[in-house]
C-alpha cells in the first residue's frame, strides 16, 4: 500500500472549547485519510497522557476505515486543583505504514468552588471552611469567606469564575438569603440579583464557548432556612444549557424548604460533601444524609419542636444526577462506578 495523507482534527466537529469544567467535559477527535482505498489501523485518544479511547481496525480488503472519530465525556477535576490545563492528544497509524501520526490541543481547566458563611454564635463550627476542605480534595480550587463580614456586592461579583457555590447562613421563603453584614445592616440577596450578575459574567453563547470564557455554575448549595422553596435560585445555573445539546445537564441547586438548625450546619455539610467526594450524585448524597444523619427541620410557618429532616425538605432543583466528582451520566445511561472518571459517548 502507498501511504495516504493523514488528517487529524481536535475536537472532531467544533472549534476548541475555551475551557473544560465540571464532570461532563467533552473531548473528541477525528482522523481521515485522503485516499478512501487506504485504511486506519489504530486510533487512540489521550487526556494528559492517559489513554481514554483505543481502537484497532482489522485488515479486511474492501472494508477499510478511511475515517473515524471518537467522543469522550470526562471529569475535569480528575487531575486535581494544581492541574490547570488538559491536553487532548490523538494518535493514529495506517495499514502499510508504521509511522505514528499525532496531533494535540491544550485547553484550560476551570473548576473553582466558592464558599461563604455568616457570623452567628449558633454556626459553630463554621460550615464554609468544612465545605472548602472537601472541595479542595475533590480537585477544585477554592475561595472562602467565613464570618468575615462579606457584603452582598462582594458575593455577587465574586461569582465570576465559580463553578460551585456554597452559602451557609440565614434565608427565607421569599426566596432570599442574607449577606454577612452585622445585625440589622444585613442585606438581602434575591434571585434577580444573581440573575443580573450571572448574565454579565457568562456573556453570550453557550458553554464552553461563551464570550467571557467563564464557566457556568454547575452546583449551588443554599444552606439556609426556606430559601430553596422553589426553583427561583436556578439563576445560579445560567445559561442553563451547553453547546452539546444538554439542558440543565449536570447542573442544579439544592437547599431547604423548611427551617433548619444552624448548630447542625457543620455536620450536615461534612456528611453531604463526603458523599459527593465519593462520586455520589446529588440524589444519592441527599438520601444518605437523611437516612444516616440525625438532622432536623421544621415548617416555615411553625417554630420548633423540630422533626427529622426528610428528603422532601431538601429539594433538588435541576438535574438529580449532578455530580462533583466522577464522570456524569444522564438518565438514559446507566450510572458507572462512582469514581469512574471518563466514559466513551461515541466511537
């Protein structure tokens, strides 16, 4: 056989993304030969040197593969917070030519978790540092304000660059939650505030090709009384869709539609985020803390005595299968083992 010209494209069918983020990042690659009478023998895709796709084509005259492509979904936190880029590499060989042909593209990784809590003697120990520690070992860079008097505008402006948000403090069913200004000087954060800032921070276009190059917020936990009574705070998840056709894919908020006890915030946060660390979905993590924890709640219209926290008291607004660690899988795909970090979606 005479060697054919080999053409390699990364990604397979879009421009290179501006970033990889969260647990549903996509990598793809395509190869084709200039002569349809020639055939590929091997096709491999690697992420930061780790093999995620490999195919060897048998030699069958008249049935040669002169083109091929593969698409892989992966958890972009896999390499830890210190790894700021991912290199997608395609390697192919063709029949009759042992030469390896290769191409690669390097893309920034953007996974940032931001945590906030408020000054209150009942919030002891503070919950934000506990969440921060779990997010750090999950592979996220972190930014935390704990009981330091942070104001509303600081919270809103610092959503820039976040892919995960946590708030631990006071809220109500309006819905809203309060900043960390003292006493009667506390300022209220409402969904319209979040929407206004997130619209600017995300810009135009769909992730990961949006004009600002900033990642969407995949998950927001509003750890406060009654602030998740409805889906109003889904504005954290703007623009709700990604360029690959997913609508609220691997995105959600959670919180409570009941009164919850500040004195239990630290323990609940630790147990919940430990489950997320082990690759559990939001649904699985919620069930675990309800079944195995000793947490309490009370209706917004009532006052204690407290009753056991139920799953219905902690609604998930968005994708129940959202994950912070381990590759994401939608409802029509069986969940892989919790810490599996990639899966082939085409190829």
